[in-house]
């Protein structure tokens, strides 16, 4: 039987901004708490009144920076460092689990300030020399202080090895598999033959424009096709460059709740993930699989890994709207193939269920905290001092 631990988790991104890293930390925290562990999460927070989880501690308001083809809301600098130091001092953690410890946010601060059993999880998949890794000479000695390193996918592991030349064990993101079972469709979203898309559609790398480019070809084979788009963004900004004849076919639903997301997957005929890059895992694919819906996704390394090279969903050539249209049209014309993919994929998603994933994470916690040592404050760190001075703060 595992001993109960006091666990501190650090989120690099704004807690009240939508994102897979925050969801991962939230769901891991809830699972750990449900199993008797004490958990505290330190995170940037824009609006403290919006935070529902009593285990979240605000470190202050984040600022927006361009990062990996998106905009990340992070928090850094001396004031944030002071709050990190106070949180660690009060927490008396058996394990400190930092997410994205190599980017300039709370995780990097915590990794520099703390000593003891520290675990780092790396989520990002980024090409060499991205801005977040421009400070590698400073980051490297700080990251070396981690007792254990986790990467959420093989591509995230390769990114870590490429930038910092250190290795990690691969443990995927988790989902609440049971919560996706028995989901029901929503009548007003069943529009006939329907394609679904979920994501921050204002970000080019999420690929909505690629799907829209493929739509005329799909219409040739399926003149009744509709597209449901869910997620944050400005529909007017997207639609201003779209052929007006396509407008009636595209419906924007906005940001969905967890229950609505499950209804969404059950209401569509085909879920398409047309992302063009920058994905390290693909949690939305795992959730679609768990619900039981036919999937067509870009042939990105991260997506291939989740779908096991097409075993649980079909793939098309990344950034190729012609191939997307061809494969989507074929799937929409073949209800038996879609049904087969949907029924199989739900079983395939079980490997991402939190009881499976958290067990692997707990193995890491037990490994690094086995001698009973606590997380404590570091007495000093030259790399940390240089990092602060380098920001002119």
C-alpha cells in the first residue's frame, strides 16, 4: 500500500486560460486527492474569483507571451519568485512536481528555489532554437536538479533531449475514461452529416483554415455536410476570409463545458483534428476516442502515437487539404468503417485512463521520495541569479 504524500504541483500557465497542461494538472490533482494525498497547486491566475478548486493557490496575474505558435499566459520575475518561495516554505511537500520547468514561468522559478524530491513533466514539442529554449545555458543546470523527468509523449521526450540533452520516462496525459461512457448526443447539434472540430481556432496551427479549404471538395461528395466548431476564438475573424457560400455550413459553438464536449463527440459523424504542428500529445484525440467517435487526424508524430499509427483512427498528410478532403469524403461515405473505428477507439483510450496514468506517476513519486526527505528552499543558485539579472529585474 502506498504511503500518503504531501504533493505540490506547479502550473506554468494561467489557471483560468484553456489549455491541456492546466487540465492535466487539475485532473491529476483531483485523482491524487481522491486517493488520500494532500495536494496544493501553484499557478498564475487572472481572476481569482473564477477558480473553483480549493487546492489552487494564486501566484499572481500572468502576462501573455508568444510561444510555440500560440500565446502563453505565464508569470515570472522577483515578485513571482517570492510567492513561489513562500508557497514551498509553507507546503512542506514530500514531492514537488513541476510542469514545464524549462520555460520562463513559475516552474523554472520553483525548480531553482527548491531542493529535495523534485519531478519535472515536459509537455512541449518544439523545434530547435525556439525562444523558450534560448536560455538553455541557464536552464540546463536548473533542470539537472530534477530527481526525475517525465515526458508526456515520445515527441516531447525527443524535444527535451534535443534542447537540453537529458532523457525522460514517457508517461502520457490522462483522461477520466468513465466520464465519457454513456454520453448522449444533443439534438440541436445533430445536423445531418456532420464534421466536428475542437480547438483554439484562432491559432493557425490548430488547422481550422485547412479544414475549411478542404470543405468544397467534401461538399462535392456530400452536399449536405455541416461543420461544428467548438472552442475559444473570434468567429468573425475566421469567417471574413471564407467564401460566403460556405457560411451556412459552419456553426460556432464557443467554449464547451466538459459535459457539452462529451455530447459534442456523440452528435457528430466524424471528428477531424487538422493540426499543422506544435502538438506534443493530443489530449482531445484521447477524449474523442473514449467517447467513441470516428477520428481523422493530421499525420503528426504526436497524433500517430495516440492513434497507434492509424489503429484507432485514420490519418491524412499533414497540411494537405486535398488529402484531408479525400479521406474525410471516404469515411463519410462508409458508415460501417466509421462505426468500427468508433467502437474500437473507446477501448484504445483505456491506456490513458487516470488510474493507469496516475499509477505510473506515483511510481515516480515513490522513487524520488523514498528516503523521507522533504522539499526545502535552496540556499542559493548562481544560474537563478543570472537569470533574474538577465531580465533586468
